[in-house]
């Protein structure tokens, strides 16, 4: 396994508040990851530590096998695009492109020009004069054209409409197929990107609760609906991530694929099974009635 990023028992504390708590995971080369979770869960803090913009309080971080802090060789292999990127007041987007071309060894100017046309971005306008959507487009162009071996997008398309977001997904997948690299997408638009993700990491309250291949996660949760007593009996012993009563009925979402025998039992007892999308699953796990404290494996 070619490890691009490795976190071991990483914690980040601000005084008594732990933004990240004992997180461990590995990012492999040439794979698309989803770093998912609610606002304030710790996702951006993790990306800041990986990209050497913050120090961890404890634990170990290795990027391309090295400590990323004050390591120019490592940092040139990383492109981190986030919504809050700041630029000098006098900079136009043309200036930003010039800096990017000098910083990223794999920079593709021709690809950047195609993307500029795709997103209809005015290159000679000052960055401070660009709309929120244009700022997002600028970040997307830099992130894709950098072709950095490790590229991280933190909510990269705020202010973009559905058409522009879809264009981003198309261009990302097209270029990734020709120039594979490790890509991390942190987003709340999970349903939009779920089919792109090869591996999913979910952070909740600073802790890692899911670290799994997407193909395994898809279809690994199901909602069971029916008479409350029958649903309770069927769900006995299963990992429940959401519970919603209404009248004499009950709807329970459980983790883990059902066996053919269990599916047959639901038909015999009049219970209804509904598949759960990746977004619904994560919403239930991070915002539902269950306080998930341990990593979920399915």
C-alpha cells in the first residue's frame, strides 16, 4: 500500500476543547476520499494539520512519509482549496494563476485555460471583486490544474449553482482518469458526490466514526418500518442509528446488510424495507438519536 497521508492517534486541542480526538487513518495514492461530517466536526482542522497550517497537540502525522511542517518538498505536492482562501488585495486571478504555475511542479496551464472558459471566469478582475461563486470557480481551477499528488477540496463550490457543480464533478473525474492522484472532498452535498467517492471517512465531534470503502458502505444500512412491536423484535441485537416513532408504527434504521432469510422474514411479518442513501446514513449517525462513540465497521 502506497501511503500518501498517515495519521496516528492525532489530537488537536484549543485549551480544554478538543477539536480532534485520537484520530487515526491512512490515505492511499490515487484514490478519491470523502471527508464527511457536520459543520464543526473537525474536518477542516484535520486538513489544516495535514497541510502544515496547524500543529497537532499530540499524535503523529506523515505526508508522503515525512513530517509536513516547514518541508517544502512535501508542501509542493499538496494543493489545499478552501472557501476561506485569502488573496492580496491587488491580485487579479491572472496573478493567482502565475503564482500557482510557479509553485506546483505538475501545473497544466493549458488545462487551466480550458477550465477558465468552462467557468467563464474574468482573469483580469481583482480577486476581491469576484463574487462568491467566482471565488469558488477560481479555487476549483487551481485545484484541478495543479495536478498535485495530494489535492484537498474543503467545500469548494459554495455559491455555485447545480450546473457549475456538475461541471466540476465532470472535469474532476475526466482529469482523474488520465492523471490519478489522491483527492479529498470535504462537503455537505454528500448525495451529489457519493458515486465519485472510493473511500469514506466520517468525523463526528472530533472523532472518527466511519472509515470504510464506499462500495461496502453502499447498501449497508436499511430502514425497517411497521408495527412498533414487530420492528423492535426484528431490530433486536442490531446497530440502530435512527429511530422514529409515529402513532403505533415505528421506523428504525440499522447498520449492516440483511441476510436473505431476514429479508424473507420482513415480508412474512408485514415489515417494509427501504434502502438508505449514504447521505441519510451519515445524517442519522451524526445528528440522530444515537450518540455514536466508536468507529463503525460494516
